[in-house]
């Protein structure tokens, strides 16, 4: 049984794909009010290529008592550790937690909140967004890398992902993958917020992209992820080109007045730079500008 916490974009994407492959799944919802709304909706709806499919997946609240052996954590990075702390007493000995959070920092927070569990980190390029409550659009088929920095053995349940058609690979260096993604997000997302533009319009700011990429390369190298630093600037330009018409996830969050994951992206990068006493002026300045911008819009800095 997969327990899936968070019936948002990625939670719905995973729950529906697993359920339609015959894998038993159950959603964990925040409270009885949310469970009631879910029951009114009668299940989750996944929209793929304009086709909507409805899945009446079972659900319970986090306050339920059933033991949990496999938990898919599909909430935002800032909600991850508090959510796991709420559930820690339900985790069976040797339980697995699969962490879908973007960025870095939340994985360590979760591991501290549930020391008895095995934490498997994921980095995903799938794209999904909520069209309405419990209705999610699968906007871009990507790939998911999974790995465990403490144990290179893949879990047997990867077979469920295979069955569900979830494109994935077991990575022996998941931290480097997460750092690389974090570096791309740090170079692109904050600038799209500050220039209020689509990813592609960043091509008008080549000097800023070059400075940030070179500082991020230095950071990755000092953090022991030289491999993740290779060709970063070219990759930043490639991603901008490939996603030219898209608004970055951070831009969408800010535009919709939602809390961002800044603390787990640029905030995490700047903290790591400080720990290594690296003078990275463009990165620090970008962080300060982004914090000021968020504050001017009444959004939290963490
Ligand atoms: P989302 O906001 O759509 O969904 C998160 C869900 O978690 C919400 O429904 C929220 O109510 C729920 N939640 C939070 N705390 C909870 C709790 N204590 N108990 C029960 N439910 C709780 O977020 P998302 O877009 O699915 O993103 C999840 C993570 O995946 C983020 O870190 C994001 O950066 C990452 N990610 C998202 C995408 C995407 O396309 N959406 C792609 C790659 C990575
Ligand atoms: O991951 C992204 C995001 O918007 O969060 C991309 C499109 C790669 C930009 O950093």
C-alpha cells in the first residue's frame, strides 16, 4: 500500500498513475474538512491531452491510525518536515518515505523528523498543475530520478513505478542531481520573478546569467559536486531556450500570491556559500533582491 500525502499537483499525478496500474494507494489529507471536500468531489481527476479521467481513490486524514509502510511525500518543501512529524508515530519500523520536494534542505529536515524511516530522494522533471481542487493537468511528461545517499540498493517497489509507466531511473548520485537542478533553478527562477518575464525573455540578460552560472559552478565545486557543475552555463541557456514560453514555477507562485520555496533553493545555496566562506556577490545580491521583492508583496522570506 502506498500512502500519498498531498493531493496537489504531483500527489495527484502519482496517485492516479499508480492506481490505474492496479497498485493499491490511499491519500492522506490534512483534516476532516479536506476529506469531506474530497468525498464531495468523489475522487481525483487527471487531465492528459485534454482528456479527463476520474479516479475514486480511497482517502483518510493524517490523524487516522493505520500504520504506514510506504509514504509518498508530495507536498511543498516547507511543509515536508511538519507533515512527517505529524505522521511519525504511524510509520512502521523500516518504512520508506519517497520525497518529491524540489531543492535541498527539506530532505534532511524529514530525515530528522523520522529517523526510523529510509528516506529516498527524488528529482523530477514532470510538469503538472492544479486546474481546480482535486483536478490536475499533466502538462509535461518528464523523468524522475530516485536515490538514497546512504544506501545504493534500489527498493523492490520500483517495480510499481515501472508498472504505472512512471519514467524513472535509480540514481547512485541523487545529491548531485538535486544540486544540479537547484543550480538551474537558482540561475533562472529568481530572475524571472525580478524581471517579471517568461523563461525565454532571460535571453535579454546574458551577462547576469553568465555571472550567476559561474558563481553557482564555484559553489557546486566547493560543495563536492564538481560533476554537477560541468557545463552549467550551457545547460542554463538550453533550459531557457527549451522552456522559452513558460513562466518558471517561482514566477507562478509569486504571481498567484503563494509562498515560494526560496529557502530550499536560493536560500539554501547562499547558506552553503556562507558555510564555505565563498564570496559570491551576484548570488547574495540576487537573494537580497528576491527577499525584498517577496516582502514588498507580503510573501514570506522562508
Ligand atoms: P501542490 O501545492 O500542488 O501540492 C501540495 C499538496 O500538499 C497540497 O494539496 C497541500 O494541501 C498538501 N499538504 C501540505 N501539507 C500537508 C499536510 N500536512 N497534510 C496533508 N496534505 C498536505 O505542490 P506540487 O506542485 O505538487 O509540488 C510538490 C513538490 O514537488 C514541490 O517541492 C515542487 O517544487 C515539486 N515539483 C513540482 C512539480 C510540478 O509540476 N508541480 C514538478 C517537479 C517538482
Ligand atoms: O524547473 C523549473 C521551474 O520553473 O521550476 C525550470 C523550468 C527548469 C526553470 O528553472
